[in-house]
C-alpha cells in the first residue's frame, strides 16, 4: 500500500505523514529538505538554482519510488513526484524563475520516466489558504524558508487547486486544514483516519 500526502509548502504534510504512519504501522517516507544541497541557495536566488533544485528532488523521489515498488513496502509518503513536475517546475517557469531551456529539459526528463512511475494507491491533499500556510511556515521556523516570496506561495496554491481537481491517477481525498486541526486535535485526526480507512478498504474490494 502506497499513500501520498500532497499540499503546498506549510500545509502540514510531514506532520500528517508521521501521525498516519504511526496509526497504521506504515513506513513514513519524508522529503529530504534538510539534506537537499540546493534548497538554501534556491530561496536566495530562485532563477539561478531552480533547475538544479527540481532535478535534485526528482532524483530523490524516483529513488524512493523504486524502493517502494521493488520491496513492496507499505508506505505513507510526504509529497508525490507529480507535484514536482506538474506544479513546482511549471510554476517556476511561468513566473520567470526557470529559464525556458532548463524547463524544457526538466519536462522532457520527467516525460521520459513518467510511464515507469506507479501512482500511489491513495492521494491525500491538504488544502489551505495563504494566511494559514504563512502562519504554519512561521511557526515551524525553518531558516531556509524565511525568504519565501509570497507571490510564489500564492501561485503554487492556485496550481495545487487546479492539479487536485484534474488528478486522475487514482483515489484521492481532500482535507481542509482550516477545518481539521489534526496536529492538536485527536478528534480531527480521527476524522481523517476514518476517511483514509474507508478509501483503503475500497481499494481491496
């Protein structure tokens, strides 16, 4: 079983991944943000480092997907490979933060491997407005996120909304973090767990 938690920066993907993995007894697979050699440079100079960052994330996620597929693990993963290719990279290009040549190279690379990628069995999308995202980004206090541009965050949110609506790779559910505080409220977490269990049972019917 492969479940992915998707959502914009600051939506709470890591927290929900941890909580669900603890409940279901699945392996948690997190983003390697702290180990990414380009992230700090990227937030300081997006046009210069956007291509490097996206290729680095693509390589990391492909490696994890290979482990999940080859070893038949039960995994809850923080973010999907589709978000990189269908949200972050095109957003950088549209905002003029990735050069056309780099974007075409990146897009071609993803399209080459897309058919080899097995979609998750369930996608959980964490939906949030910009004020809530900014609040949670500030609360967690990651140094490299101090310089995130507000317009960058807004554009990502617009793309996430459109992407989730058009997502057809498999089963999906949407969670509003404005309504469900799964981090601090056990009852809210229980609501999410019940929704996930319902979809999981459906996968085996």
